[in-house]
C-alpha cells in the first residue's frame, strides 16, 4: 500500500534525525500539526516545508515519485569502523542550552575516510539555509577548533558558538573596532550581517570541508 504524505513526512523527519517538534518549529507549524495531519499540507505550510528543507523532493513528498532528496550529487558513505574522521550526532544550529557543544565518544555515529580531511577534525550536520548555496541544509561539515582570535583567517567560514546560538558564517573584519568585534556574514543574501562582540564568543571552529553524507 502506498504511503501517505504524513507517513512520508515522518520518514523524512527520521532521516534528518530531528524530532517532530523541531520539524514543526522550523516549518512554522503549531505543536501537533504533523500527528493530526490527515490529507496533507495546505499550500502555505507546504511552502514553509520546502523553504526550510530545500533538499526535500516535492514530488516524492506529495506523490511518492522519485527519490526523497533532490540532490544529484553522489553521497559519501559513513562507515562504523573506528578509523578516519569521526562523524558526530551533533548539529551546527542547536542551542547550547539544550545540548552542549561537546564531541563525546557516545555521540559518534560513524567515520569518514577521505583524502584532505583531517583525522583531528569533527564532522557534524549543518542545518538551515543561511549559507546556501555554499552549504546546504543537510550537508555535513568538518570543523576544527581554534583557540586564539589571532588565528582567524578573515573571509573563511567558521562555526561560531555563543551562549545562545551556534552559527555557521563567514567571519569578516570589523574595520571600526577590529579588537572587540567581528562581522558574521551569511552566503544567503536574505540574511543581514551580524555584528558580534568577541567577548560573547565561547568557541570557534574553522570549517575545513563541506560534505554530503549518507548515514547508515
């Protein structure tokens, strides 16, 4: 029997390794919207879903046609053997209040062996569309922590961690006050620059690689 839109939606949510509640929040839905859904999404809600998750194939979601994802690029397989660069069940946008930015052994879900990816890096999920088209929602990024602001390569992409947020952005110089502030810039032109006090930054990680992974 063919799956319903609701069943395919839940299948996609499981694939993304997020909760139904997080899916609803990111799509501007009320709590319990998915569980109470009968026929499908209204036009406005469908637009929200496809905007929040641009990699989701519309025809698959609505009609079960084609593949779940629209990306044509071949995925990189994640193995479970303890070699290579570890892949963590951690994402780049979840607030640190709900889950600390820690790379613990119990958070490892696999490993990647590829040239030019440091074994000392950590691979995590990138969520959201602020860095599209450079980094798409659902891509993985290999990051390495830096501990000194003097080591910042301005114009490069960093994962910036504050007490409230995790943000993947270009880090640019603030010419008006380079000592105390940096500018965080999105690749998506719909997002404004953020003037960030250096004192509010808890951790910074340089993004060394951008990956598309198939997790098994």
